[in-house]
C-alpha cells in the first residue's frame, strides 16, 4: 500500500467536508499517492451539482493550505479549478473565504475525515457515518 501523508490527508479532507456539506456526492477520496494519475491524493465527486458548489469544494483545498501556512504549490491545481468554476473578478478569493469559514465550522468532522484518510480510502457512505460521529474501521465496517 502506498504511503499516506498527513499533509495530503488534511488537504483532501478539506475538499471532502466542504463538498459534502454543500450537498455534493462523494464517490471516492484518498490520501495515497497514485503514479497512474500523478496525484498525491484526490477527492472525486459526482459531476452533478451547481458550479458554485464545485468551486467552493475546490476552494477548500486552497483555504486549508493558506490557513495551515503550507507551501502554495499543493493548492495550484485547486486554484485553476476554482477559477474555471467561478470565473470573474474576485471569484477565487470569495470562494476561498467562504470555504475557509465552512472549514472553521466543520473542524471536528474535518479531523475525523483526516484520521479516516490516513487509514484508508473513503466513500460517500463512510463520510456520512463520520459526520454522524460514528467510527469506521480499516475495512469500512463500524468499529
């Protein structure tokens, strides 16, 4: 199994909690690197949903990186995606501020999702269980 990074898990968890809070349906999220996709990790949501919801979900990665003082390079793909989904003057910064506010209110859920991503990949059913405060095992069955 590829090594999981806490920095990547924190970043991807930001996407997950904001996306799900906005009503987007999570397909799959991982904090494990993928040579095939050349990605450190990712959160994959179904395409349905308003463009602004996707913009805020992508902005969550930017907001997390800024708040944590991490290097900006990890958020570069997210910046491009926010600009694609929320074009126009000020769209990026407005989305990042909104996502940051959401993350501040979802801190406990963000922590649970981060811990889960350090253990394994997660799905929509897993995030719903975590949001309810339930624990999930490495195998996806409640502890």
